[in-house]
C-alpha cells in the first residue's frame, strides 16, 4: 500500500491561493521530483479543472514555457490523475479517472493499488481525507510571504489536532522551505 501525501504551496500565514507563492524553475523542479516519486495525483473537481485548463496545452507545446515548467507539464500529462467529483463524470485529460462511490473506500482502494503513493493537491479534499484518517504524510512548500488573504490551509475544516513528525526541512535558494511531515497519531 502506498502513502497518501498532501502536497501544496502555502505562505507563512497559511494562504494556499494558487496565484500566491514563488513560481520559478526551482519550484517546478521540486514538484516534478515529488510527482516522479509518486504513482498518481488526486484532486477535487475544482483543482482538476484549474489544472486541466492550462497544463495539457503546455505539455503539447501550445504554450511557450521554460524547460522546468515543460518538464512538470509532461510529467503531469503522463501521470495517472484521479478526481473526486459528485457533479462531473467526464474527465478527458490524458490518464484521468473519477473516484466513484464512497470517498473512504475509493481513496483507500487507490492507496492499496498504488505502491508508489498518491499526491493530494487539493486543500478542501485534503481536509475531508484527513477527517477520514487517510492522509499519511504532508509535503508543504512554505513560501516566504504573508498574503493577508485566503483560501487558507484547512480553513477550519479539521475536527481535531494532527500530531506530525518532521521528516525533513530543506531550504531552497528562492527562500521557500520544503517541509516533509508524517502523522504520528
């Protein structure tokens, strides 16, 4: 069974807005490495649609992009992508699949058949999965900024505190810090 890892960009004040944070080659290389180490991506519908609206075009070469950005897009294009949605059933982006039925059962099944693990890249979905005790690890890229707005990490959607063990903390040259934690409770 693979680990379910919540991975997201977050500012010092907890903002997870996709328009905030440092967007550079180092950040894209970091996420490409994480994706290469994982067996699949898991998103909620909103995040999937945001990603689907841009990254396939970069992978096809329709959008001019630096090498690190194109590498991320090509890696994402090839990776299995799973989506939790009650309102959409058609996911035409290459290698995309819907998680059907009960969330706990569907995600546990995905973990069981993905030995290299699954990255969760949606904040609200991660909160729901955490409430179901399905998230094993956390990979936060903490950006050196305070935004003063949201959305924020977990947005008060957890029902109890999570105790975590620090696995690693790696500063990047752009000032962000890659934080890797594992659940201890």
